[in-house]
C-alpha cells in the first residue's frame, strides 16, 4: 500500500496511505492544486494531475491549474480572520468571524462573544481533520507533554452575519499578532504564551535536544511550535521588543524570550566568569540566540512577576515584607489589637 505525502503550508507536509485519500478529497484537505508525491514520482505534482481519478466524480478537471508567476504554492488552509487589539497593558484581542469561520483557543481565555457564535471543547487543534484517530492521539500526547489541557475550545460563527468575540490577556503585558504565512509558516514560542489562532493552525511542541538548554533554559526541553498560514496570537509580560537577527548573536535572560522564527538557533551559555555568575544578579546562564530570523522579547516574565508578588505577600503571622511605608507601619501597630 502506497504512502502519499501532501503539502499543508510551504514548510509543512503530512502523509496518508492511499485508502485515506478519498476522505481527504471529500473533506477538502486535498485540493486539485495541492502538491503531492509518492514513491516512484520524479517530482511533486498537483493532486488534480497525479490523482485525477479522485476528482473525476466531483467534476473537477484532471488538468492542473495554470502555473502562477512565482513558485507553485499550496492553497491556504487556515481561516482568514480579522482582529483588533484593545487596551495598553491589560489587553484583549477582538476577533471578527465571517459565517462558518472558526478560531481555536486555550480554555479560560475567552472574555465575551456575540450571538450565533457557538463553542465546543475538542481534543486537538483541528488542523488535520483527515489525520485519523492515531494522528489525533499523537497530537493529544504532545499537549500532555507541554502541561496543557487535553482539550482546546473551538469557537465557530454559525449565523449568517459577521460576529465578534474577544480573548483577554491573563496578566499585564502585550498580545502579539503573528501572521504565520509571512513568518515562514512556523513559530517557536514559550509554552504558556499561546492565546488563540485561526482554525488550521497546528499547535504542537518543539524538543530542544541540547542538554544545556534542557537543564538551564527555563522552559526545559519543550517549547511550543505553531505552524500554519493564518493568524496566531501569543501573550507576553511587560513591554515587547521585536529584534531581526541577520547573522549576529543576541544574549538574553532565559525568561525574557517569548518567540522566534525557525531560522534562529537557541542555546544556553554561562553568564560570564564565576564571580559574575554568583554576584552579578543576572542568573547563572543566559540564552544565546544566533542566526537569521526574528525574535520577540518580554521585559516582565510571569515567573519574575510571581516571585515579586510572593516576596511581598503577607506571611502567616500577618506581616508583609513589602510594607515599608509609614502607613504600613501604622497598620501593623493595630494588628495586635
């Protein structure tokens, strides 16, 4: 039984055995313009040409479409959603869905939604509906490894008019819109930064095989990988800086890295000499980013914010280390009464 490979985005491919191909055509995953390849073929060909018999019953011409001016690219898979970001430091992203469009999100991020928008918790991100049971099981296993819920929420406009819904940031910071089609079809980001994305976006994991990154990288071996050709939204703390690397090297605090494109290499190196590591206050290790691509950095990682809150939280006896003002001292005088 032959295995066929087909393109999803310019940088992403999937495979299926020949018995699954009719279902992929029926579900709209395989289009006449989708590039396919199997053992024995000299090069990738449009599915309408290589698998003409599958499209004959659908009144689709077996001849491939006219070649575009540039390289032949597969059809867009992700839903094309519109959006607007509101707020400054506690932001929300408002998304407008055309009839039939869907956006996926992590549980608990939705702020409000208009009528006709229905939501349903499903296993996986829905990026490969023709992948079968084992494909869905593999994606669920990936989400378990990242510590995320098994389920993602799918919000779909079931009405006949455009409708809106919004997702709120979980803590002070910025929401970053990412057009994956313009970023090479793939983004690597920290595990908890994903907020929502257009249906068709694959939300998976990226293993970093270097021991140093795994032990001291803050996020361990596992980062999150977003793939597709639509819009995705991630959230980060504080102020966000975008840096475009053109072969140079950038060293950052391990917690300040939010996301990077696939062309950026990520490693961990010692922060200076032994004296600097112990007394410098900048941690023992720094993340080293090099190559060609784009990097997004945050000024206030959530772990740093949480540490400051815990350090100034009242203890079991009712005192608070951060209450150093006059009013704080007066308040403690009355605590004993």
